C-alpha cells in the first residue's frame, strides 16, 4: 500500500485470507462514509 504523504510502502497483515478492498466498497455506511476514520476492508476467501 502506498502512503500518499510519505511515499512509503506498508505491508498489511490480516488474520484471515482474502482480498483487500477500499473502505468505501464495504456496503456499511459507518465504514463507507469514514465515520470511524480511514482504512481498508478485507473480503474473506472463506466463510
């Protein structure tokens, strides 16, 4: 993931297997509207 302010690459670790998606794509207005702040979501491969 590219940090726009510092141009550094960060590794994202997750306790589940899946695909990282934009927080706006979650379908949950609390997350999609960034009420709790910036972030990403993980769509799990299993379950």
